[in-house]
């Protein structure tokens, strides 16, 4: 029984790691596309005096919000799945109920936000390196 549980945890951990990598790639892709779409805005911000750290903070904050929203969606899906499992457990007279501690929800939100920031770091640096004049000239 312990060996089966260990194997199940490893499989679920692997699925979680793969989904984490896919999410990070998705956030990075979203941020790169945001830079391409807002190249002119970045140029205007640089021309009117925005510092490089302001531009970096703008994109990192956006990436953090994307990660936070993904983490919140994941928590809501998990809580819903836990409720469904508990409904079936009660119907089958099982004494094993699913519970998700509140600290785990908070840690998950912080971790998802951190992953969003980490995934948005390279696109933010790329936005900082754009030339103001060439950025304004693009259409």
C-alpha cells in the first residue's frame, strides 16, 4: 500500500512539474507578445522619462498578476475537486475525506506568483533594452 501511494505521489508530482513548466512557458510567451504589441508604448515611455526600472517593474507586475490568476484558478479547481471527492466519500460511507489546509492555498498563491515573476524576467529585460527611437518608429 505504501509503495502504491509513493508511486502515485511521484506520478502526480511529475504531472505537476510538467504543468508548471508549460505554465511558465505560456507566461513567457504572453509577455513577449505583450512587448511586441506595445513596442511603441515602451518607446514613448522611455522618451517621456520613464526609467528602465519602471519599465521592468511594469512587465514584472503584469507577469506576477498572470501567475497569481493562474494560481487562484488552480486553487479553486482543487477546492471544487476536493468537495466532489468528499461528496462521493460520504455517499459510500467512507471515513476518508479530502481536505486542503489554508496554509497550502496561501503557499500555492505565493509560489504561482513567484513563477510568474521568474517567467516574466527575461521579457522584462528585453523590454528594457529596446531602443526608444526604433520603438517609436515601429507600427
